[in-house]
C-alpha cells in the first residue's frame, strides 16, 4: 500500500474519532434544551435497540423544554424508560402520546461534574487519535520493511502522521474549550 493511501486512511480514522467526540459532547447537558441532547439515546423497541431519533420527533419549543413525540404510541413507555435510565438527570413527564423533558438549571456542582465528564470524553478521543497514529506508523514501517516504500517516504510519512495527530488533538481541545464555555454560561 503506498504511503499516500496509509496517510489518507489514518486521516479518515482520525476524522471519524473527532466526529464521535463531537457526538458525545452533544449528549452532555448544558442547561439549554437541545434535541441533540437525547437523539442518540438507545431505546429498546421492536425487539431491538434503536436511537431515539429513529423512533420519535424531538423538538425544543422553549429554551428549557424538550418534547419527544414517538411516532408509534406503543413506544411511549419504552422511550420514557430509556429517558429515566439515562445519565441526563432529567425526569420525563408523560402526557398521553407526548413526553415532556423540562431542563432544570444546572447547579455549580453539576457544572463541575459535567466539565470533568467532558475532560474524560476528550481524553478518550485523544487516546483514540494516538492509537490511529501508532497504527499508521506501524503500517508505514511494515511497508518500508517489505520494500514497498523507501526510507525517505517512511520519514516523510511519519512527519505527516504526526502533523495529523497534532491537528486532530488541537481540534478536540477546541471542542473542549467551547463546551466548557457553554457550561459555564449562567
């Protein structure tokens, strides 16, 4: 495999990791109602585990209220149960076929806990990025050992992979800063 393909594959995996970190951050409550807060929550319905956004419409008609409306009335109870079991700390209120999620103000202690959670999610992302770097470097070294790329291509590839690693880690750091600022807003 040419070094260009290895670099491209490594970058694609790092981009996928960055998207996963962003998705994880959307699930962290900031005191403001956002459908992204619950849309990827897993719900047991139809004999399988599905994401909430596949089972219901989710809207935020007010800054502190989410409305979840399952498309099938039979899914109201499984959706309610999944919301109660989630780590969001929000108690769902069932109103017929509609589920209301009032978003309470965050306490200072809860904000600190959420900032710690964001730090952990970010560190998991950084570890995954470094894992992709290691995998890319090992692939390059194997290709050089097999005589498929030259020593110069190996050296250049190593530098490029490190540059990609630094770039994606800094993107994760920027996401952390943004989410922390969002959490600290009163």
